[in-house]
């Protein structure tokens, strides 16, 4: 199990123990546009996907569009948390990889868990149950494994069972795999549109000073790597 998966489990524990009912999030879309003869015409490039509505009745299409709209709003609400999480995970992963002893790694994970609780616990309480379920799916999407198996390998079978029991209270199932071509097809399509810029989601900033410092260090490291790559290319010419 890699560091990203371990830290993801820590965040998952915070999520499951914190999720509760809350208010709704407004959505905002920004698109490119062309100006032709003084008229501004929006331009939207969509990902290629299979049209499945053609065989549906009008009533079924209405229900599908209504469901799609609900899921879209929930993904837009949960996605910023997943994005900040991904950036923090990359930072934790790099620093954890530098540690050699299991004792050092365990101590580091304890620090990471405390930081994640401080960063996310209060805000995650603002998610509805259904939005929390979406966030669990997005975490699973990042790690490539079911939350139940990740928790079981890191924390043990009993803890995994307890997390699963709590998740069941919210109508979620940690044993369910993220399936971008099946049950989670709509979520996957929306996430791809967000990542390609077709759906605009306002960026979320880290809340705590510790998380902000971590992300700044990560940004500086990435700039140094980028500069070294550029210098290497120039030197090779």
C-alpha cells in the first residue's frame, strides 16, 4: 500500500465520522466564446460519450436529466475537497517516502491524521449525506481501490467493519468499487468535464496554516523541478 492510499484512509475516517446535513451549493459555469459581427457566441467542447437517452420515453428522459442535474451539483460541491486532498496527498507521499523506519512512518501518519482532521473535519460537516457519499467515491477514484479494503489493510478488519457500519447509516457502502463505466458513469463524465475546464468549479483554498504551508512547499518543489527540466533541455541543445 502506498502513502497516498494510507493518507486517503485517514481522510476517509474524518469524512465518515463527520458528514451531516447542510445547505446547498450554487453552481457556476464559465465558457469560452467567439465574437462574430458583434455577437458573442459561447463555445463548448464536450467529451465524446455514448448517447443513452434515445431509447427512453419523455418521462424517463425528464427523470434522467433531473437525476443528472442533482449529481452534477453534488459533484461540484465535493470536487474541491477532493482536489485539495489530492494535492495534500502528493505532499504527504513525497515526505513519507523519505522516511526509512516504520516508527518514523507511523509517527508521520499520526501527524498527517491530526492535520487532516484540523483541515477538513469542520468543513466536511457542511456536506449533506449524499454529498459525502460522492466525496467517498472521488477518494476511491484517486486511490484505485475500495475504501473498505484500504482501511482493512492499514487499520485492520475490525476498524474496517466499524467504518463500514457507520457508512451504512448514511446509505453508503465502502465495499463498492468506483465504476466509471457503470453506476458511476455520470460522476465520471462530470469529473472529466471539470478537469478539462468545460465545467468551472471555483478553486478551494486550504483552511489551516499547516496545510497552506505544505501546499506552498509543494508548489516551490514543482517550480524547482520544472526549472531543472527546462535547464536540462536548454543544455542538451
